[in-house]
C-alpha cells in the first residue's frame, strides 16, 4: 500500500481546490446577462478570476485550509468514536503501560519504525517511567515492511513475558543510533533481562498477533500512524500529539499545534505476513 506525505497531500489538495473554485466562478458567471447588456466574454471572466487569485493567494489558501481543517476534524471525530467502539477488543490485545487505573487513557495504533511513532514511543516511555497519571494502550501493527514486522513481534513477545522489561526494550530500540541488526536486538533483549532464545521461540505466535492487530486497524479504518486517541473524563478525541508536552496538554484539554504525521496506507505487498 502506497505511502503519502500528509503535507504534500495538503498542498496538492489546496491547489486542486483553487482550480475548482476558479472553474466554479466561471461556470456561475458564464450564463449570466445583465439587463440590456451583452454576455461577458469567457476569456474576460477567466482572466478576472485568475487575476483575483494571483492578487489574493493567501485568502484563497486560508479559505481552503479552513475547509480542510473542518473536514479533518470531522474525520478525526469519527476515528475516535470507532476506536472507542472497539475498546473491548483493544483492551484484550493491547500492550498496557503506565497507570492501569488512570482515567486518562491514550490508545495508540502504531508501526514501531514510523518516525512519528518512534517519537510517540519516546514520550510514552518518559511519561510511564516518570509516573504520570496516564495509561497507555499500544497496538503494534506493521505496514512499513519486514523490519517493522520483526520489531512488532519482538515487542509483543517480550510483553507476554514481562511488561516492565518490555518498556526497557522499547526505550532501547527507539533510542538506538545504530542499524537494528539481529545482533543488536539480541543484545537489547539481554540488557533488559530477557532470554533471547525464549523470545525467538515465541515469534511465530507473535506473528499471528501482529496480523490480528493489522486486521483491527483495517476494520476501524485507520488512515495513518500513529493513530492516537485520548480518553479523559471530559470525553474522547483523536489527536496528533507525539511529544510529552503535546500529550500532556491534550489530556488537560489545552489547544496544541498540530504535528504533521506520516500517512501510511496498507497495500497487499506491505501487509504483515500471517
């Protein structure tokens, strides 16, 4: 499944919207006649519209941007509701970190190697280790290829044996400056107190669970990763928060600047093996 950059997609959408607006204006004025006057030539109308766009590009962009923001917010609301509807299933399959009894729950469907997902995981580790009043529920999927499948399976296999140790593994992986070769992964497991041979022996089971997670994400209609939903006593919302500060502000209900995310759509080629 192809992957698109959200920022580039936004610019293309705005460009197409501007062109559509120009066509709409021409279509509106073309059949119009003023009393006792001749019809305005098509070329004159087109030139007037183009000159207006050139003279006021920011107004057009702002208008299109507001429309896109409204549509985005509507889609995010639907996604938050979908995640909430599937809460029971998510609770059965998720990896849970932080305070399990917290009323502030951050649910995240992520690919372990997506750069924005990695930043989110760094924040999650910091907040969990610092004892923040929040419960994190992670659902690892793998849409970026074989390496993502491997790391997702490692996380799931570790969690089945030792959730606390898994947090150490995640911390080491997301902060690793080297290429994640098999030897490095094995060393990370050892340093976190795991027996690499035991983890490796359960990878086939974890493979099935990664595929199951992917199926859930498909049913919900997740269009990008990380897909983050925050549930607090004040309600549920789909957010784009990946830093400690952003997550904290979203939990408190403070308006935060949106962070562009990598859009990931699954193709048959990139789906995790079952």
